[in-house]
C-alpha cells in the first residue's frame, strides 16, 4: 500500500474569484492517455491540499439489516516534493473502539512498504500492521485498510476500457494476482473533476463481488498559498460486499484543508496520547 490506487487532477480554473481545483478536458484538446487519467484521479482522490481533516460517521449494515456504528476523525498530511503521505485516524465511538488509533506512513517508492500502526487502548498495545494485512477489513467494516490510504498505481496495469459522455472507465489488472482477492477492477472517473466515482471488483470468473461508490460530491473551500480554492470532495461513500450482503457507509463532515498539521503529530508518541487536533 504505497502510493495510491485511485488517482489526480488538480487543474485550476478561475471562476468568480475562486480557484477551483478541478478541470474538464477542453473539447478541442486531444484525449488524455490512460496514464494521465489514472494519475490525475489519484491526485484528486488522495492528494488535494497540503493536509486535511474530517470527521467520519461509519455505519455497517449486515444482510439482516442490523447496524453497527463507528465515529472517528482522520488527519492527513502530504510530504513536500514527494507522493509520500501520513494518516492518523482517531476513534471517538462506540465505547469498544474509543481511543483506538490507526496510523499510516505511506511511501511512494514501489519497493518500500508502508509503515502502519494500530493502537488498541483496551490492551494498551501498539501493534504494527504487516504489509500482507492491507487488504483485510478496516475495523470490522466492508472497507479495507488499503481503501483508507489507497492502492499503489504501479501494482496494476491500467487500460482505458471506454469513454462515456461523463466518465472514463479504467480496467485495472493486478501485476501480482496471487497477492489479492480480485482478478481485476473497474474504476469510473468523472471527467469534470477526475474524481473516482465507482469501483467494481471482479473475481476470476468475471463475477462482480464488491462495489465502492462515491455517492455525494461537494466543493470544499480552502486557502492555498494566498488564493481561495475549492476542492471537489467525496462526502458520502458506500461499499457493498455482494457475497455477504453487508454494506458500509462513510459520511464525511467538518472537512477542512490546509490547516497546518505538523509532522510530529504523525509519530508513535501520539498513538497513546493523541494530539488535540485528532480528538475534536
């Protein structure tokens, strides 16, 4: 789990005094390459702004309709002049996960595994998460650890399957199929914002078994440098496991960008005693 699976685009368009961090391709320009589409979408999904913070309400619903809830705050900081990133996830509720922390140092280099930690407050235990655990359930939900901070672009071969009026549809085939549970997955990328809007995972029999959808997209205002900008941001995301009938929804609120997070917040010293930025 190094760079990110899903993908960039920070094109700037001046409109009404606000710079929008998005852009559709001009009709007269040539169609972008699949590499360009994937890279732009990766940027939009994971790298907008210098840093970011949001509150997340997670609802897990099983096939009988029974629900479990999670509430947490997620901090994210980009590393200047590289695609490395740091994530800090602090759980607020319910009681059985309160004060739990998940932290990631994500590395862009394809030969370097991410560093990941999980703090379990009930055991007062800090556990390193092995590289092989990246496609396991994130705190009992239908999201995976890899979904939180992204899949490396270099782990897959990318093919532009089709282009619609509104979207690019990319087929992604893992270069090491024995390391993952899917044979390939399709990503629908919005042309206007380059935001990945739908991901569909297929098994070796071409059967669809997992779907992730970005169901709500909002423009969040922020200041970048000395300009006011707007970042297209997914504020509701849903994943469905078609095999188990389970569904997990994540709703993002209080989203903020470029708030001046410092590197020392993303260190082991704060796993047991999280900084104030992570707790409110």
